[in-house]
């Protein structure tokens, strides 16, 4: 096994990549002209196992575990650098990066890229900027197909806001208008996401679903 593969097997992550920064196309960078570290250690987690290692006594258990685990992995690999994410807003389009690495495929009516194995239950958890050059290595289950092809799209029918759409994508404003309502049915989980059949065996535990859903703040200013 490679050193990175060994480190991944001993970590809380399910996917890992060492990538020369110049190997990522400009679409992966929020500001293609910004300065970049020479390389990146990119880490993702799929399924419910990551959450089961989190300490819910922490104010932000997911980011805290991701930070500690990413720094520990970088040290075990003797990589010099600094944490880009979740220490701050990553200079990367995280979904575009995962798609480039083959971990997810095309976007769904939910506005999310899905894995053919894990559905929407895969997420980038940490990015470590590496000061030295590395050889490209990518480990983790690849997404072999676009899971929305030939799907009956139960996510569209399940959403009380009518936000998901195959034709126009996800309507964030419509979603926000329902979520701001008192006693709305989406207070603890996204009903459309729960209706998606992709990756059902890897669905997050209920506590993790509630954590991510109630912690999201993107809709506040809409």
C-alpha cells in the first residue's frame, strides 16, 4: 500500500488525495488568479461513520474532528503546510474538486453532486495546503455514473417548497421561504434529500442530519 493509502485506512476519512495545485483546473478555484500552495491534501468522508467519531460536546463537532484528523494525517505523512479548510473559507469550489477527482458525478435536482455509491452522503471535510511538490494520488470509491439518469426524481415530489427541479436546478429562494416559516416541515431535515434513493444504505445518522440541517445559515440573508 502507498503511504497515503495506509494513512487513509487509519483515519476517519473515506477518501483522500494528494494533488499538485496546477493539476486542478481553474473551475475548481473560486479565484483562479489567487496564490496557491504547491500541492493539496484533500480529504472527504462518506456515510455515517465520520459522525460517530465526533464529540458532540464540541460546539462544531464536524469541523473540530476534521481539523484534528487532517492535521494528524499531514503530520503522519511528513507534509509541511497549513490548513486551508475548515480553518477558513476554502479558496476552492469543493464540489468541483470532488467531481474532478471522480468522487462525485453530475449535479442533481437538489443542487448537489451525487456519488453513485454514497448518494449525497459524501462531503469534503478538510483541505491542507502543502508547501512542497507531490505526486498525484487519489484514493476512495469513485462515482461510476450519474445517479439521476433514469431516476423518477422523488426528491421533486417530496419538497414542500417545490425547490428541486431537473430543468432549472435547485431554487434556493423557494427553499428559504419555507424554512423561515414557523412550524415548517423542514426544520430538522431536508425532505427532498431524504426522498432521494441514491446512497440510501449510507444515509447519515439522524443526529448528523439534524446537525447539518439546523446549522446551515445560507438561507438567513435571502
